C-alpha cells in the first residue's frame, strides 16, 4: 500500500480537473500531475540511484513543486523529509545528518542555507534547486510504475522539537497517513471534487498533511504566489478558487477576521477553516464565527499522531443554543473516530471524569516511533499508547479540555518553540551563569519568548550579544523578544526551576 495511490486514483477519476495552481493560474491537471510524478520517480531511481526506503529531504517556501516532489518520492518507494523553511542552517544540518537524506530539493531562497547545512551531512549527495534545469529535466523521460510499499514502510519523517533541544523524527508510515486521511472524511469534512485548498501555512506541517484528503477527492491545491500567508492575497485566492478549505493557526484566523479585506470574501467562497496548533480564545472564536459564518473546525493532534487526536466539529461550533456552548468552544472536542483517547495518572491508570492528567492516545495514525531514537520512543510509546505530554481532563460528555502544555512548550504564531533549545544556546555565552525561557501572552501571536538570565559575577552581558548568539544558532522566530536580568532563578527543593513563578512575573 503506497500513499501515492491517492494521486493515481484521482488521475483516473478526476483526470481533467485542476490539481495544482500557482496563485490564480492553473499549473497541472490531475492527469498531467500523475505523469510528471511518474517520470520524476524514474529520475529518482535511475539518475540519483535511490533505493526503496532512502530519505529525500526538501526545504521549500510554499510552492506547487513541493507537491510534485512529495508524490515523486512516494511513487518511487522513498521517504519524504519535509523541513520547515524558517529553520536556521544548523537546524537544517541536524535534520539532514540525522535522517541520512541522500538528496534535498530546495527553492532558490533556501539554496545557500542548505548548501551551508550540507557540509554537516555526509550522506547528502546532491541538492536540486526547483528553478534550475536539474529540476525541469526531471519531467523529461519515461514514467515508471508505482513502487510496491508495505503499510509499515516509512513515508514521512516529521521532525518535531523536544525538551532536549534536538528535533526528533516522528516516523509516519503509509498506514499512518492513510488513517489520518480517512479520519478527515469521518470527523472533519468530505470536500467535493473541483473544490480548493489554499496552502497559506507551511507545507512541511499541518497544511501539507491536509494535502492527502484533498488529493484523493479531486481538489485543486493552490499555492500563493508570495509563498506565505498574506490576508488580501488569501482572500483573493479564495474568491478565485471557490469552495475553499484552508488550515490556519489561531493567530492566522484572527488576522483574517481583523483585516479589512475579509469584507471582500464572496458568499460560498470559503468552505472550511480547520484551526489547530495552539489554543484559541473563545472571544476570538465568536468574532470569527460572526464574521465568517459556520466554517470553523478545530483539531488537536501532534506530529506523532498527525492532525488526529480530537476534533470540535462545525456543528458544535454552531450550536449556540446549547447551555454549555462556551465551555465546548474552550475545549479540544471529542475523540476522533479512529482514536482511543484517555486521561491517565503517572502510572497509566485511567482517571475519572473531571480529573486532570496526561493525555494518551492509541490508533492507526500514531507514529511507528522516533527515527534512530529508541530511548525517546520507549518514553512516548508504551503498550501501543502515545503519551502526548499534554495535560487535560474530560467532561461528562466526553469533551477534552487541555489544561496545560507539558515540556513548557511556547506556541508563537502557530509555531512550536521549545525553551530548552533556546536555553542551550544562551548558555553558550561565557557571561551567562544560568537562564530560563518562558512564554509571555501576546495579543497577536499568542505568545512571545522571554528569557530570564542570571549573569556570572563581574560579567557584562548585553541583550544585543544574546540576540547575535541566537541568530547564529537557531531560527529567528525562536529568538527571545525580551531579556530579564535577575539575581537568581526561583527553584524548588529539588533544584528545579519554577517556570510558573517566572511566568507570574510577566
């Protein structure tokens, strides 16, 4: 079973429908996309000498070529390693080296960064820029047959940061991705052929994972010409390609609702917004529904169980007459159809309704484990259950409410930021004795990053020095927006830093 069969089926059933669009312009029909992917697959196998199971990375600003590359990878029986375009060269280097990727596709804006990162990745043999002849030539030649894959073969290595500061590669199999796709139809939506999805959020994450249910249903996947989220451009594309679905982080929904161009949205243009990746305030949800209508669905998932743990459907969003409507809006919804979800204590015992504990889940979307990281796999996967690290409670109707995010993760603008990663960089400064990074509420981005810093006796540490250190080692969006210099960090009797107390100071 190969996830690329989704494209094969659509190339037969929806052969003349548009499959990919660059802005307002059609790029390829489903029939033409299938042929191009099959020819690119030949190049991957023959020209680049890649074998079944080899990893192929890509670092791309959102573009139509990202879908071509992904399906060519799967058609050839290989594993895709999508990388967030906003990462730092050192972060790219770690993923390329850790995954053992032999080939990497890039958009021109990232070619130099990946070339720098490649020096730390000995297995990487070639980098292909999508604007060069090396890429366009991949459309020339004879198509090859789709590779046979086992359901347990790796399809997608999803790199997600952890408390150690090093990303971990969640191993997503063909079965995982197919289960996620079918669950979309059960709990989220069943889009109609000829509809659209606008990829305004990064293709390497949630929006990219939504490509599968769209691909199988003959939906055109639209990529903004800007390559990123711009509200007027997004509204224009929704009007150009109606019956539009879109995945947005809550901050992106808020920006859409508050922008004047939302008034230009035509009736019927917007089919569905799925939002996730961070909490959304009930007041923002109400305003979005008042402005956009009944088009919102929430999802709760992780890279380890992609897009699939719980959901809050359009119907629950719209049920304003229900006596618990607001508490439902504040929840993460009900367990997904293909998932079993529990709240447990530290020993794994299921807790009664209303009691707070760790959220664990089980089902076909759950990853096979972490790439080359058996210790982390053993901690996260126990007896088939994924221990999410998130804390929450069920109510008497089965609605799950997230109470806290474990591991002190910060979510800013829909991107996950892990404090330990930043702390490790700040501690490189010889004048820093210790530090602790926390999130501070931000009205637009959800949270921003604040670092509490203790300096060594007699040392002089300037915020500009710490900024430069961060920019040399991690992505710009992770850099602290504020530094608080303190004499000591609050700690408990065991020496653990009390981040809750630090947050209270903000």
